[in-house]
C-alpha cells in the first residue's frame, strides 16, 4: 500500500485535481521477500513507471494528457522523480529509518519527514488517517487481546510469542489492509505497536 495513495485521496477529498505517477508493485512488498497476489489493487496512476524517471518526462506526458500541475508532491520510498521542477517540488520521507533520501534533496523545494528521529532539521508531517477508512466500528466484538499488523521482524515475533505463551490472544500478520485492516484492529482490545528502529 503506497503512502502516495493516501495523499492522492486526501487532496481529492479537498477538491483538488490530482495526477498520479509512480511505481506499481503488483502485490510485491519491497521490505523483505513478501508477495500478496490478492492485493493487486488497480493503481490510480495516470503514468505508471518502473524505477526512477526524469521529472521533465513526466511533466511532458502530463501536459499531453491535459494536466499542468501547480506543485509536485513526492511521497515515494524506493523510486522518485529526478531533475529540476518548474513548480514547487515537495518531497516526503515516508520511511527515513530504512531509505536514504539524500539523492532527492538536490531538487527539493521543501523536504518533509514522517519520523522525527530521522532528518530532524526538516519539517515534520505525521502519519495520519483517512476518515473513510480508519474508524471505530459499532457493534464489533473483541476476538483478540491485542492486534499488530506489519512486517514480521524478529523482535516483533519474539514479543508476540511471549505474549501468546502467557495466554494473551494476539493477532499478528502482514498484508491486512484497508477495510480489512480496520475491521481486524476493531476486533482487538489493544493496538500493539513495536517499532523496527526509531520510527
């Protein structure tokens, strides 16, 4: 689930026209060898691409499709748009605990980080929520004492196993997203978080 999707939806909900370009993973998660063929969501990308691409190429293609942007917002992790921009070019570091964003700084008009510990001299923008997705579900019954969805790091698995050994009902998985993600978290008494590093 690309972070860019959330920004796309957020700007659309505010009444802006959004033109998305980016990499489509086809269900492959770049962190580790994980693949979820059931999660091949059709991308809302006007221009899909693999790897990095020149920003000028994207702007030319967008103009040919009748779209001229007022600003560029890059919310990617493993790929990005390269080169100078004729309009403000904002870059959001979505995963600075795992990705080196230094090569992107040259042409950034403003740089944001989603993790305060990393890149502290830049503006902070927190991970947020989508009012249509993240919500309390009425009438939901608790099936678990705790729920943790995310990458299966060793220290997370160790914690989950210890909790289960002590009789705690824990749901722990990767690949639970969107409405199913919200439903699952609503089935737990506690939303369990265990960072990978300082994220």
